[in-house]
C-alpha cells in the first residue's frame, strides 16, 4: 500500500515524467509553464524554455490583435518572410476586418516543438464572428500548426499549416 496523503508518489511520478520528456532528442514537447511546474530544469534547456515563452507571447498577441481587428498590431508579430505571402495575408485580413463585426478567437495549444530558432505550436482553435450586413454569428473550429521564427530574438509568425483561423 502506498501513502498518497503525503504527496511522495506524485513527486516521484513528476520527476519520472520530467526525465522522459527531456530525453527526447532535439525538442521540448511541452510549454514553459508546464516545464516549470514540474521542477528545476536540467542544464542546457533554459534557452528552449525562453524561446517557447517568446512564441507564446507572440501567439497571444496575434490572437488579441485579430480579435480587436487591429491590422497594424497583428502584422507587428508576422515575419516579412511569412511563407503564405505577407501581402496576401494583409489583403485578406483587411477585407475581413472591414466586413466583420464581433470576432472572438480562442487557441488551445496541444503540442509544442522547439528546434534551434523555430517554435511550432500545434493548436486547436475556435472562432466566433459576426457578419455586419446581416448580423448572423458564425462559429468555426479547426486545427493548425503555427511556426514562429526567433532568428531576430523576438518571435514572429513564419507560417501557418492546416486550417488557418485567419481565413474567412
């Protein structure tokens, strides 16, 4: 019989899971908040955690700017090397912001990969927006990978694969 009341089994299980996650080569597979919740980080992994935190900050900034229909703020977080075409995305979003009212966007990060100067979030998203012309509300959901580049020190959106929440 184990004594669960003193929390010793939980501590042991956390240390085992922590070790398994960091034994995977080339990437960290969870967010910085999850890693920090497990305890001390082994030497050499703090860079990955700060990269993930930078990318999390950029992801949240993109979400807020999109929900506020703030084109200038949104594009301050998008790389000029955006793979899908920076100009095309700007044009599409300008049209969306002009023809939409209320827009709420929610992200849930399912998985995080960190490799050198890139952070990839596999997310599920849910978007609720309102058509200004007829007042109808649409709710859409999807999955996508957001790839952030950290070459310049700050995270910038480099690509979206899958179902982009920013498409109309």
